[in-house]
């Protein structure tokens, strides 16, 4: 039982480090998470706040969805709202604690 627990803890730590490294390797990934940590948002609002092109935000958001850090509502293409998942909330909390 203890071996299983140790394996799980070590595996979780490795996954956390990989995720943090992946997030840090993108110029805007962490900034997008911080914005979504304040409130769910639509891509155009995020792009405006970060002063980058909407297509760049769409790619970043899709990558974060693929990693299950954020999720989206699918009302329509123009009004899709993005929000943090539980994994995303934990990630933002950890990022905040590191500073």
C-alpha cells in the first residue's frame, strides 16, 4: 500500500513539473490562466487584454483545453466562454504560491 502511495506521489510530482514546464514554455499560457482565474472569458476579451491577435488566443485556448486545464461552453463560435477546470484552478493556485 505504501509503495502505491509513493509511486502516486512521485508520478504526480513528475506530471506537475511537466505541466509547469509546458505552461512556462508558452509566452501567454500562464497569463491566459490568470485571466480565466479571475473570471470566465471569451477569446476576444482575452486577446484584447493581452494585446495579441485573436487567432493566437484561439490556439492557446485549444492547447489548454487539450491539457484539460480549461474547458469551454459551446453556445456558438462567437460566444464560446472559457473557464478553469479543477485542474486549472489548482494550477493557478500553485503558480500564485510560487511567487
